[in-house]
C-alpha cells in the first residue's frame, strides 16, 4: 500500500452507496478536503481489504492511514426491498412505525431540519430518506413518504434534498433505479 501523508483524507466508496453519501455530505459541510477512491465491489482493491478486513465493504474513511468503517444500517428498508409476502408486509409496518417517530420529532420541534435551521448529524444520518424511497417506489411500487402520510417528513425530504451541498452529490436517479431493479430481480430469482 502506498505511503499516506499524516493529514490526508481518503474515502473508499461506490457511486451508489447511500452510506458513503453521508460521509461525502459531512466532509463537504465541514469543508474538509478529501480524495475519493471508487471501488468495484466485485473486484475489491487490496487497499479496501486492508482497511476493512472484517466486513470488506464501503464506505471506509481513511485519515492519515487510519481507517474508520461505516456502521449505520438501513434494516427496515432492506426488509421491504428484499422480501415478499408476509415478511415484506412486516417490513413495511416496521418502516412506517419508524417513520412515525421521525414525523413526530419534526412536528414537535417545528424545525426545518432535525438539528434546527441548519443540517446536522441526524439529517446526514437520515439523508438517504430524501432519495432512496422514490427509487424503491419505482422498483417495487411502494410509496412510503408522501405529503398525506408524513407531511413534516415529506417537507424535510424536499428541504434536505434541495440544499445545494446535498443536491449536487446525489447519484443519478435512473442509474439507481436500474441498479436496484437488477438487485431486486436477482434476489427474487434466488427466493424462487
């Protein structure tokens, strides 16, 4: 592996990872310069395997040669996307219950963002909600966050998604739809 400068920051990611996007937004909001290393997960680099030897996944943020691997996961949405029948319905109900908590938090605080008037940590952690549900809607035909069901959360998704530093880093939606359709089809074929 190449020598790295003490203050150098690198982000190992894929173009479509919502988890890596969190790191991109946080670094951009804080004005931290970094280099992006795009990974092909079918052919992982030796650097990725060295920095994340247990999970062998992205994203991995490297600062001065020391890795920090991502740990937040989106289990409820995965249950909705990767299951059929009763398991899918249970996943939908679980997702709706979780979204109700977020709706109440925004409603009670009367805030633009979870952190107030500026984007904060919780907004970044939940930022994928401003993009992936619309992709999943196209893939599996399920609409979870609407103005009718979650008006405050719906407003937040629009506010967050359209913030300039956030908006300029979304992956192309049609490419995400194509990728998730292929993933869904592979998973459904395995289930059959």
